[in-house]
């Protein structure tokens, strides 16, 4: 199983990201646009690993409070354009905790430095990102998920295998 840990995004934030994608399309940028349901922030990439339950058990150890998040510009690495994220410190802390729990449980993950982003398009046919207007949206992150990544006929299919919610243990579902 190809696994990763991610923050899902609110409908409003996804709509804002689709708006940006629409602006890029309007500027004549062609490429592999991320489908709405696939928009996410990766906290940790595990990759091939057989025991999803062990990962969920490890993630249950993460304690965090809800935090705010907004969009912040665009950037690129290689053949990938992304939307940046403005977060009030909570996101970095969450990624660090997720990674700490995985490490403690001996679950392998990519240890590259966390660089929060939301992939909007892969392999764009232009070199320079056109001017876009980033909608001013905010959301509160109340949880994160373990995701399964599979290659479908028409692109990647991500399936949520479990979710961990913010707040104290006794308040959790
Ligand atoms: P594809 O690789 O076919 O373009 P994808 O990148 O959407 O599709 P995955 O490769 O399964 O699907 O990646 C799932 C998530 O994990 C994505 O957010 C991706 O950017 C991230 N990711 C993938 N590989 C790594 C890695 N080595 N280190 C950090 N994050 C990664
Ligand atoms: Mg990939």
C-alpha cells in the first residue's frame, strides 16, 4: 500500500483552489490539474508499507488543538505548481508531531524537510506562473487523515483509511 498522511481541505478552500486553477486555465496553461477531491496538504509521505493499522495506532498518539489556515501565493518546484499556505504555527507543529509518532513506531517516511504546499498542476506547459488572484479564504483544521494512494485509469485515487481529530482524547469520536 502506498500511504501518506494529509490534511483534508474545507469545501471553501477547495473552491478557492479551483478558482485559481480556473485562472490558470484562462491564461492558457495546460497540464495535469489536480482534481478537486485530490486537493490536500501532505504532512508525511510514508510510501509502500503493509500495515495501515500500525500507522493508525501511531497517529492516534498525536495531540493537537485546532488551528487556522489560509492560502498564500503560488510557487513551483520542478514540473509542479503549488499554492502556498499561511498557517498560525499549528501546521508545522502538527507535521512535526505526526513525524515523531511515526518515527517512534518505526514506520518509515520521507524525512525531507516539511514544505507545506497544495499541488495545483503537474507538468504545466509554461515556464512562468501567470498572475493570479488568490482568494482570501480561511479554514480551521480539526483533523488529519491516513490516505491510501492508488493509480487509477484516469489519475490518482486517494482513499481515506482513518482520521485523527484535534482536541483531548476524551472528546474524540
Ligand atoms: P503521481 O506521483 O503519480 O504524480 P501523486 O504525487 O499525487 O501522483 P503520490 O506519489 O502517491 O501521488 O503522493 C501522495 C502525496 O504524497 C502527494 O501529496 C505527493 O506530493 C506526496 N509525496 C509523494 N512522494 C513524496 C516524497 N518522496 N516525499 C514527500 N512527499 C511525497
Ligand atoms: Mg508523486
